[in-house]
C-alpha cells in the first residue's frame, strides 16, 4: 500500500505560493478555490490556505545546528536532491542551511538544505543515497 501525507497550512498570497511551489519547486497544482490551493509536494498533498503562517523558532537541535520548528520537509533520492539544490541555487534562493551533508560516514548519512517559502514557512529537503538509512539509529 502506498501512503501519502496531507498537510494544510497558511500562506499570505496564493500567487506567490503558486510561483514558489509550482514554478520553482516543480510541484503540480491540484484543486483550488479563491482561498486555498493543493499541490503535489513530491508525492504528498499540501493544501495552502490564505492566512497567517504558523509561528516558528530555531528550537530544534540537529547535529549541533539549531533548526526552525515546526517545519515541513521531504526526503528525496540523492540524485533528485542534487538537482533541486542546483535549481534553488541558480534561482538565488536564500538558504537557512545551505545544501550540505550531515552525519557523514554514520548511519543515517544525509544531505540537507533549509529555506523559507515566500510566506516564511520553513522547508527542509533531505537527500539520501541509501533509503535503508532513513530510520537508522
């Protein structure tokens, strides 16, 4: 059985969201109204509603680095992660955490990058060369 998560959260402007999630990230747009829009976020459904985004703070400590909490994320095969990182760098996206590797040589080795959407919602994209390490302890 294939499962997909659904996450709904607020954005300030649907046109900005469409440009960011659709045009930049390459997420296909689904259903929409005047107040919300769905996207296929790398195989998962996000619903972006007009409103004030959730409040975030750098309270998560991962590998010695403070990360914004809460945040949305996705895990991609490393090849896809590299392609997305290059696309975001070419678009001059400002990174909270620039594309980099963490836990190198350890179980769960991963590449990561953090950035905000136009409404300030933090997004983390992880890349794994070996998905068997996704839940490695």
